[in-house]
């Protein structure tokens, strides 16, 4: 698992609307994380959160619509990372 993989995942969410929609269609946080892994991204929810925290405010606004990309304390259950043309 790596932060590099988490960064790649976030980038794909930003640029690939179909990928983002498939990931976001999964409501269960553990199932969503498994989908991310099945798509080839070997990273944990914590690594995704850490990379998201490293993004600048401008980048975070573009990725998550200005909110926390993984929600409050629910891990991937509150995931709102989207491409720049849609929002959740």
C-alpha cells in the first residue's frame, strides 16, 4: 500500500467520470475500498485521507467540492471525491 497509489486513485477520480460514478455507486465503505483495490489501487482509506489532506485548498475544492473527501469519521462511507464536472 502506498500514498503514491492513493494519489493515483484521486487523480483518476478527478479525470474519469465513469470510474468515479462506479466507485461512488457503492454505499458500503468496505465494499467501496475493495472496489478501489480491484481497480488496481493498492492503498488504504487512511492513505487516501492522508493524500487528500496534503492537497492544497484549491485542489481539494476541485476534487471534493470543498468538503472533506472521505466524510467525517466514517472512512470511505462519506467519500465525495469526484471529477471536476460533477459533485455529490
